[in-house]
C-alpha cells in the first residue's frame, strides 16, 4: 500500500516514464543485494594464480560516439621517477602518483569473512594504517591486519538490529585514531592499538563519502549532500555546509580533498564546492551538470577528486573530464573522457581508464589526449560487454587494473599494452592497494593477497 502511494506521488511530480525507470532500478538493487554467505575467518593456503582463458586474438570494433579507438598507440611514455615522491597514497589530495610496486604475482591467498551484501552498490575501500590493513565484514565487524597478514584484532560495536542492516563502513586514520562513518548514520572513533571505542555519535542522515582528517577535526558528507565538520577528540559537530540534495540517493561514494585551510568536495549533483575549513564559509562552487533533470543525478557517477599543482582533476560517466583552478573554481580545460575511476597524476601525465576499457594518458597542463590504448581488445565480445573497470594503480613499470568481472589486468606503462590478465573471481573486485611487497584487493566475501 505504501509503495503504491509513493508511486502515485512520484508519477504526479516526475511523470510516469521516469517513475517506471526509477522503480525498475530500485527492484534490481534489492534483488542484487539479497544474497548472504559466510566464510571462514582464516587465510587460505597459497596457490597458483589462474589466468583468464576467455581470450581471443582479435580486435573489437565499436561505433560508440564515446572514445572507442586507439590514439597514438605507438607513442612511448617515460616516467621520471626521481621527479616524484613514491607513495602509496596521498590521503589528503587523493593523488596516488605511482608506487614502487613491481610484484611477480606468483602466489595468491584469501582471508574470508561474511559476505558483504551491498558490496556491488558501494565502493568499499581497504584502508592502510602504517604497516597494517583495515577492512570490515557484512555485520560491521572491523578487521585489523598486521603487515604479515596476521589478524591483530577484530571488533564489532553494532547491536543485533544494526548488524542485520548490513552497514557499509568508511575509514580514515591519524596516528593511533581510526574514524569510522557508516550507512546507518553512525560515526565513531577507535583506538587502533587496542580496537577499543573512544566515542560514538549519530548523525541525522547516513554517510556515503570519504573521510578526511585535518588537525583536530574531520570532514564527511552525508546522503543529504551536507558536508559535516566534526571534532576529532569528541565527535561534536563544529559546523556543516548544505548543498542541494536529490530525490534519489546516489550510490557513488562522495569524494573529499583538503589543502591548507580549504576543503573541496563533489556532491551527487556534480557540484564542486570549496569551503573554508575553519569557519565553514563558502569560497566557491562550480556546477558541472544541469540540475533540471532528476534522471541525470540518478545515474551520474563522479570519480574521486584529485588535487595536483593547484588544479583539481576529475571525470564522470557522462563523457566529461575536468581540470579546475583550485583557487577560483574556474575550468582550466574539459576533455571528452568517459570514466568514473580515480585518475592519477604522474609527472606531466594524467592516467585514467575509461568505462570502455581504454587506458588514456592526458597532458596535465593542456588536457590534450597523448595516447589511448585498448586494454580490452582481446576479450571476447560477450565478456567485454559485461566487463567494467573498478580501479587502478600505477606501479614502477606496470598499471594494475581491477574489473567488475573479477579480473586483474596488468598493462605496460611505456606502451599501454595488456601484458596479462589474472582471473581472481567472477564478480566485482575493489581497487588494489599496495602494502610492502604485496597487492591487496577486496571482494564481497574476502580479501585477496597477491605476491
């Protein structure tokens, strides 16, 4: 009865065609999230990695208007590693740069946990703390691993009712403090050494964003497109900044970056906003999408924002790649690239991978496409159609790309050609992270370790 009433209201406000599409999406999301599986809480024994056998040696031709062809495939890219600081992740600016990872990928093991019901609808990320690795399971249990993959502790601070709601957790840490925000509108602080809770609070709306820590405060965006500033010590709300909210909540995690006393974030409508971190006052706001159509906001997926050399770079699944001036929000340049993955800047190059599987390298200053190579060109037509990139990192020699079909693509940076494809699973796997000499990737029921 309540569903019928809601449907009639939406028909009146939005029109029948759009309402039918909305309800179809809601039903699909509900069905997709209804499976639950439990696994053992032990790392499996090492075994040989299975390579994908679903390949044929032929090129796929496409007639899409979106970039679907290789551009300057013979151009060689050379990275000056001495010019850049090697890091696993610049947490404040989201600019990963490159890592010194150059693993052999000969062994694989898994740590299993209860299956995360909404893994495919969100983008859960493995969090790194010094030489430790932090993740969670379907009931909201936090797992803290040491660098040798040994479980240091696991803690759960949810009631039985809350556990049944299968919360998705977002993490950030500073020194020995772990900040957690979730899709149940809870946020809390944990001592990373012991796993003991320090304080716990509730928000007016659920969270679905990155968490960024600056000095004695942290920032997180909720489902109402409100940027919240909380005290790191007590969890008290210091200020908040409200932007326009949408009727339908976006499943794409909101991105935040910070620099000096400024906080930048992208809301679910595509507005990029700069806020003074101390006062909470607006510095500038740049819309990137039309606000007149609700449908656009429903399907819009914006990549993580990346800050590099006073420019904010990001892209979306509407075939747009932007560079904005950090100080004014004015658009430096705009390029036609269809991607919702976090880009990364190395030297004067921007690396990204399109929804169609093209590794694209862009000139950081001008926005010109230097090279485009097809990573998926040897996939069978049916396999390619359902394969979507989910995240990548740039290593010393190779780029490592994960996909929605459980494959890990290894491509050479110099020539952009796919070297090999590892079959890790049949479903979605997360963006990889590097810890010491190992590559870690999360899936809905386990963490995969490759070395």
